[in-house]
C-alpha cells in the first residue's frame, strides 16, 4: 500500500497520514525482534561468500599444477630406479635411459636382456703381462756394437 494509492481513492491527507502510521506500526510489529542482528549477520555472510569466491578463483589452477608436479616427480623416480637397476646389472649409465618399463620388475627384466647384449669390459691389468721382447732396432744396434 502506497500513499499514491490512498490519494487516488480520494482520502484526505490527515486520514492518509493516520493510515500510513498504523500501517508502519503493523510492519514494525511483524519484524522479528532480532531483525537488526539478522541483518548484520546477513552482511557478514555476504562478505564471507565474496571472500570464498575470490579464494576459489585464486586456487582454481592448482589441481592442474599438482597433477603436472606429480607427473614430474614420477618421471624422476622412474629415472632414479633405472639408474639403480642399471648399476646393479652392470649396464653403463649412458644406457640406463634406454631401459623400458613402468614397474621395477619390468625394468629389471629389460636390464637383464640389455646386459646380456652389452659386452662387459674386462678390467685392465695392473701390470703388463706380455713377454718382454726387444723389437727396438736402436737397442739391437747398440747391443751389436757392445758385442753382446
């Protein structure tokens, strides 16, 4: 109900004022007792919602970033596993990246196959084991001059 509506009905201004006053009292009595408290809580909740919405926008890309980081970590773990298995199998580190498989058992199986194909180098002897022969022509010439 508005003042215009009452004026259009042809009521006098004093009557309209009294009606509006009583109408205001009725509205005030219909309000809950803790109306102001509810209004304040509503404002606080609206602020909280806006804060949460901004936080959601801020953290929206983190799932993708975490998935990417997990993928990188898995790659490094797999690479470390390959190097460890290559070391245990006697495969040169240069060939460790050639090992295939996703699990330790698969990589070990591939390492066994690769190690059978890779020729293992024998350690070099510490001392010359060849018989000593003097094939040096200057030594022979010197020994001939000495009369030996």
